[in-house]
């Protein structure tokens, strides 16, 4: 396998024409490239403040083996790679002078690429402290009993409520984003369907969101309960409702990410029927701008 087996393009339609079948063959594991390719196809890179995206497809004899996407100034996100494939990708990108601030992928792929990038560029990889686990829904098992109250799907009339909860979630996870009426449409939060769990008196106590069905899968994203309301079953109830909605929408696979360091959320999702699919890792790089060869 050679570095020039990687076909690079800035055209998302070209990327999907080449790699769409490959991505849809394992939609849960390929959730990130499926999701971001569709966002860029429908809204454009400028909607998110990105520079020109770069997509890559590893092809030999007409067969796709792997893909990646790069959304500057964000880092690289490849599908699973062997160490040899990671090395050919690092060689290709370093020869073109592509700056890379980071790589994020399943743990083995991220590690293999980080090591290859260091060999080809001298950049020092630093493993991030926060690591996540990708889960895929098996058989949905809603909580029994449910907490008092009911679920409610947010509509366009609830935009202010949705913005508030998403802002609270963003702050809780340390995401540097402004969420208000002016910025809402340009955030990744705008294309989700949200469900609230309300107490019997109508007080919202937890929220969960889901992305649209893309390539046969739905990602549950976000799930948030204020700290002073946790431990009462609200997150489990609203997560079950959103998972049920994803299945009803026709998803073959329903996935979500959870912080591996949070035993409470990991245990909750497993009680609901989610099973580990892959551990995710991210490496940040120093000296991120290699010289073009």
C-alpha cells in the first residue's frame, strides 16, 4: 500500500460518491464521517467557520479500505486504520504540508497515526486526558419504573428552551461555543431533535438530542441533567425516549459517546441496552506544520 493510494478531495459530493457505500456498511462505527459529511453537504463548511475541508479515501483496485476527514482548524478524523495504512496516510499528508493539530479516532487508530506522524514530521503527540467510549444500542430496555413526569419533544416554538439547555451542556463539557439566537443556526446543535423530561408540574429537568438518520444510523447527542437534579432517573428516562424515537425513525443502528471516566453515565447506558463498540482517543501534536516535501 502506497501513500498515493489515498485520493484527496475538497469536494464532499466526490467523497460520498467514492466512499458512501463503505461508510454505510458499518454506520455505527463510521458515525463521525457520515455525520460531518452530511452537515457539510447540506450547510457548507463556512456555516461552521471551517476553512476548506479535506476528505481522503484509501482505494486499491476499486475497493475502499478507509477514509478520513479534516476540517481546519480541527484535527484529523480517520476511520479504523492498520498501522501500515496509518503510516501511508501520515506520509501523504506530511508530504503535502498539511498542518495537523490533532487526531481523533478509535484508540488503536489514533495511536498508530500519532506514532506515524511523529516519525514523518517530528511532531510530539500528547494523549488527551479525556477519552470516550462509543456505544451501540442492542435491545432497548427502558427504566422500570420511570420517574414521575413525561417526555416532550421540543418544537420550533421551544427554540429559547433548546438554546438554554444546549448552552448548559456545552459549559458542562467545556466546549468553547456561543449559543444564542444569532449563532444557533451555525452550531452543530441546530440540526438535532430534542426531547425534554418534565416533572408533573411541567418543570424541565433533563434533555436529550438526536441527530437525523444518516446512512442508517442515528447518534444520540446530547444528554444533560443539571447537577442538582441528578440521581433521580431523569437522564435514563429521556435517553430511553430519544433512543425509541431513533428506532422509530428507521435507524438500523443507534450510537452515542460517553466519557469513559464517568462510571454513572456508562452504567446507565448499559442498563438501557447500549453495548461498547469502540474506545476513542485523541492526540494533540506540537510542531503541527510540516514542510511540504
